[in-house]
């Protein structure tokens, strides 16, 4: 969020959007980066933070982080939320054996419950965002959470295709993924024309509505080394990617590619585009995190709600050592607020478009 947006939110609107926050794994750095972010008093000028946890858990981390001046308001219902305070929505009240840095499957139920209640709230409350703390995908996976991550969970909830997008507003860098948490051995078989077309359309429309880019330029990367070298190194470019790009150029003029990923990022070509679609996870995230580690944001495009998260996991190796960096989490909060503002602006602009002036409905002679 830029300074102008902060000032506008502070001075022009009496209503402040709600930011519903799930804690993620309690033994990871999630609670640390959450409290280090929401303990900043100026944040209350622009939003209403609501953390889904318990008084005992938040008090434990408050003491551990030595945040003596941080206070919160406990609530058990959305109607009780205090717009002038940091709120802790009492989601559970059990005694929990928290041991930062330890991978403990017994804590997964609290992370799941926090996410469930936060998601229910953002779906019920207009002008709100969902901000998710980092989870351990292996620990979270189970019968009550049969997903590889937050993105797949949201796809199931909304029964729709989504796009995992990594965003760095400072670098004007947005990287989307055609396949998300897919094993490398399965990427080629998961990639097909229908799926790729859906991903590009979600990307394009998100850039328009969520980022207010009128005619976004999207670069599509190839799947194979050197984008297949005209079929010499694989044929997915010739059979799938190029036909989809050519088809969509009739609808969206500014779709380009396929590009070889190494040269595309190495030469700085990525700076010329509003969005970059990578074919698989590491093809997009390795260059993104090299350029934007500890600063980038994970955004889920293609769903009605706004969901953002930091671009990293629970980082057990540094949990509890006061070594975590909350920049990415704070950027995720600010990006969510910016997208909310952009969506409202976009929807207002397109709700009642001006009618085309014709001879029949004008006073012209």
C-alpha cells in the first residue's frame, strides 16, 4: 500500500475494512509475524484486524515477543468486533502446549479451525479480506483437510478454477502459475489447452479488476528448455501453448510468448510485462523469490473474496528466536487492502457505463 492510499483510507472513509487473519501453524513463525504487524498502532487507522485464535495463545506470544504496549479486544461473534481495537476472535479455548520450532501434528486442528472461522467471516462480511498465516502442508494434510495448500482449499470451497499469483508491488512483478503444487513428473500431463486458457483469462481479468491495469500485457513462459526450440526439445509449446496464445490474442490483444524462462528473467525482459504466467511452481517461484524474498505476497485470483498471505512457510528453524521478518506479512495485508479498494473502484466504474451517443438519442441536428 502506498502512502497516498494510506492517507486516503485514513481521511476519506469513516468505515474501515476488516482483515480476518488465520494464525497458521502455532509452532511456526505465523503468530510472531502476525503480532509484530498488528501491534503497530497506526494500522488501526486503516483497518480492523481480527485474529482467529484464543486469549491464551495471543497472550503467550505477546509475552514471548515482549510487546508490553500491545492490547487486544476478545470477541466471540462478528457483532462484537471493536472497530477501534485489534480483535481476537475466540475460536477455541483449550490449553495448548506451544513449542515454537517443533513440528507437532497435534496442533493442526487449531490451524484448521482458525482458517475455517476466518473464511466463514470473510464470506459473511462485505469489504473484508482474508489474510492467512503460513502452514506446514504435510502436517495440515488429512481427512479433515485434504488439500495441498490454501489455494486448493479455496478452489474446493468456491468450486472454481483459481490462479496462484505471487506479487511484489515495489518491483511491479506478478507471477502466476498454470499448475500449482504439482509434482514435476506430472506437470506435462496436467497441462492442457483448456486449463491454460482458463488460467490466462483469470490472470488477465484479475490484472484489470484487482490491479486496475486497463490493457495488461501478459508474458507466457514455455514448459520446456528454450520454450521447446520449435519442437526440438518437447512439443507442448507447439501443441498446447502457442495455439492457446494465438486464440486468446483475438480476445486479449496483449498476450505474448512462449518465452524461455531462463533468458526471460536473466535479461530483465520480465520488467516489460504486467503479468508473467509460469507453467509450474519452481519455474515461477525461483526467480520471483530470488528477486523478492521476504517481501513478496501470495494472492489467490479468481475467487469472490480477497485472500493474501506471505510468500513463505512456517519456518520452524527460526520460530521462537525473534528472528522472523514480518515484511511479507505486512505487504500481504496492504496488498489485500489495495485490491479491495481497486475492486470497488473497478465495479463502480463498470456498474453504470455511459451510454453510447447516437443520432437517435442526441439533440444533434
